[in-house]
C-alpha cells in the first residue's frame, strides 16, 4: 500500500472525473489524502479518502486578483494562489510520508508542491491537454493583442511572482506553461486521443484514458420513471455560469408546447419560480442526476464543459453546444468537427434558431452515426480503471 497526496482545488469539472479514480485507488489498497475546498468534502469523503481543505474564499480571491481579461493575467492569478495553497498543505501534512502525488493540471500549485516535496508526480487533466510548443505558440499570439501599456505591468508582475516563488519555496519556474498546465512525468487525460485536438502530437507520457464516469454521491431523489419513456431533450448550462434566466425563457419559447419532452436543469443560483409559467412539456429542476438522465436522452443542449460533453458522448447523445467561456469554444469546435453535434452562439441566439437546430440535429442521421462511433470509442477507452492501471504502471517504473 502506498500513500497518495491528491491536490485539486478546482470546480466540479475538475473534481468529478477524479471520483472514480480515487475510489479505484482505494479499492486496490492505496491510502489517499485529498486536498480540495470545503464544498467537495462530503463527495470526496464518500470515496474513502481522507479530506483536508484549502480556504476557498482566500483561494478564489488570490486567483482573480491576477485579472480576468487576458490569459497572462490568469497565469499570474494562479501564481498568486501559491501563498494560499503551499503553506496550508505543508502545515497540514507536517511529519507525514507520501509515496507520490496526483495533482490537477491547473488548480492547486501541483507541480510546485511536487518539487517542494520531491515526490513522483502525476497530472490529472480534466480538459484538453496542451503540449508546451502549442501552449507557448498560443500565448505568443495572444501577447500580440495586448496593448503595451497593459501588457508590460502584467509581464513585470509575472517576473515578480516567479522570483517570489523561487525565494520562498526554492523552486524555479521556467515558463508560464509550468504554471498553467502543471506538466508531470505522467499526465492522465480524461478523453480519447481521437477527440483531443492534435492528439497525435502528444508523446507517451500522456495517457488518454477516456471519460472517467462513476456513480455520483450527491444525487437527489428525482423520479425518472415518467421521463425515461419519453426520450427527453435535456438542457443544462453546467454548475458555474448557469444564472441564465433569459436563456431558460428562450428555451420555453423555442420548445414549449411542442411534441418534445424537455428536462431542464438550472443549478442552485436560480429558482424555478424566477422563470414564470413552465410549459406543460417541460420538467425544470435545480439539479438532476445527469449521468443517469443521459442514458435516456435523445438530445443534449449544453454549455460544452468537458465533463458534460464527455458524458453526453459517452452515452451516445448528439449535442447542441452553446459555449460560455474558458475552453468551451474549443470543445464545441471539436464536437462540430467530428459531426457529433453543432455549435450555437448565446449572444445572437433566437428561439427560432434554437428550434430549427433541435429539429436539424434530431432528423439528420449523420449526427447519430457520428455519436454512435464516438460512444463506442469512449466506452472502450477504460476511464478511471484504465487511469489507475496507468498509475500502477507508473508506480512500478518508479519502484514505489
């Protein structure tokens, strides 16, 4: 048995794919100490892991203090979180022994902690992976769009922060790629090489294990009996940017009082009563058990987060992707590229456009054929069990 230090301060999309991995590690005899934020304590504790927490308010405040307008600012924000995460983790594990570390590829200063603790490291990548050349090329292109008077203070701040990290923690940061992507000797990517953009460009240190879909512990008791037989359309904008009352009302206008059965999940930041009269063919909930519902869904209208996209395709559901932020436009582009669905733009979307898109995707056989192919490849890829196989192979290489 080995002791595993797991660092993951991210959101739902960063946490959920690791649930099955942690359960599987523990079932194979590993002891897992998992650092996250308090919001996810119960979910992680139910896997059997020991949970320790980072102050989420301080973490978020540090992250957004870097700025939100440019990727370079977000890199600075991640560097700002070092003074929240690193001292807290080091204090809470003082005197303990760990054999290896698994860290999120973005949140939690994982690469930094691996170097401070001198532990063999595995990166958990819940979005598309990035090679160093592709990331640096993207950063260079984005740099050209930043006015000099704005860019110079951002770049100066990056230099100051990397020097601070070196002075405080004895770790030298060689590139923004190390901060944003937390590379490690082994990176687990929760999709397939075929769905990953430029998948052929990644070497064998990247293991594309496919979607990591396991039972969720936070499911409310929602009766799906009546819904199952109706093959509903399912609408969800995920768990972060879901305060979209105008969009939900647009869905009513587009699909209300039609022959379609529609299930819409609106998250906990909006109340069902805020939406006014609900059409008779809609079921609207703050939360639904998504992975269970997708087994019976005929079309998924989604924001295109990696988790939701993976889950929809895993269950063979064609997608209409309406990206909101972050990597979602890239994910939407990949969905369109493999013809598993189409992309729409929230800003210009009308009820007629949405209704026409729904009819088009449901009545076009090519979407269903493409989705059937990717479903097969996703379900064969191994998911969290394959991830743990790769972790044990890594252990063997490092003689852990």
